[in-house]
C-alpha cells in the first residue's frame, strides 16, 4: 500500500533555532517527492521538488534531502522565523499513471515561538 | 503566488441546501483537481479533470459532482449538503508535459454544514 508517514506530528521551537522534519514513504514506482508549506486556512505552497536522481535541494532557509534507497526524506529549516509556523506536508508522486497520482502525508505542525 | 482562485473562502449553510464551490485558474492548465482535507489529516483527492469535458472521481468517495466546460473553470456542486460534508475543499491545477508534477493550490473553501 502506498503511504507517506511524517514525524514528528507537531513541533515547537524557539525563533532562530534549526529543526528537521522527517518523511518516510512506501510509494512505488517513485516519480518525485515534494515538500509543501500550508499556512492555517490556506492552500499548500510548494517549497521543493526532488526527482529520483536528486538527493538535496535548497530553497532559501529550507533544505530538503532525499534517500531513494531507504525511501526517506527530510526538510531542514535553518534560523527559524515566526512566519515559519505552519504545517509542512510531504507529498510523493508515483510514476504509474498519466495523472501523476499524489500521496500526501498528514503533515508536521511547526510552531515557532518568539 | 499561483493564479488559482476559490470562492467563497468560508461558507456556513444549513442541511439540505444546494451549494457550488467555485475554482478558477488563469494559467491555462489542462489538469485540475479537487481535494478534501479535514483538520490534522492528509488531503484526499475527490475529483480530477484532464481537460474540457473530462471529469473523473478520485480516491475518496464523495457525493459531490464537478463539471469542466471551460479550461479555466472547475466548479464543485453538492446537491444537498449534510453535516458530514463539513470540511476544507482545496482546488489545484497542473500543466502537462515536463512540469506536470507541479500542482498549484488555491486558498481553499472552508465549508460548515449545520
């Protein structure tokens, strides 16, 4: 069964600190993995997308890693800001259909305190 | 920010009413999607469309219906709303070809059925 599991479920950190969010998946055949940021009451916004051959990608203070062998990904946030408070969703796409089926994790709810 | 719009943003309605959630995109994308998301849970695909006059049901069974008469417009209709329909509804779109894995999300409609 294709699944995406994220940990931790929630995380509280102080402003300026770093944090790492984890994602494990069982989706096969794998096409790509992306991390989305979803603010409360808003739609998800893409942070990074990685294909099979990529093992790291950065977008400002966000750095995602991918280990396709172990089917694990992480999202590292550096020097956190209050505006980083949001849900971070790991999404994996399979290669099995023209639709590009997406499998969503439940997200990690990050809260950054001043 | 993606050019995909949803109206209304919030809707509180009584049981038995007919409602239509609007979704429009100005990016000329062929593929459009409707997702349902409950608090703290993953997004579930309820409808999708490959293009004009194409509509398909997604993974999660839904009593809603959709239509795709124009490329830019993908409305979702509930003929008779029930409290079990209370949820957040997210519309998304994507292009075809090389970048077809990138989905752009609208801000969502928070529906409450009393």
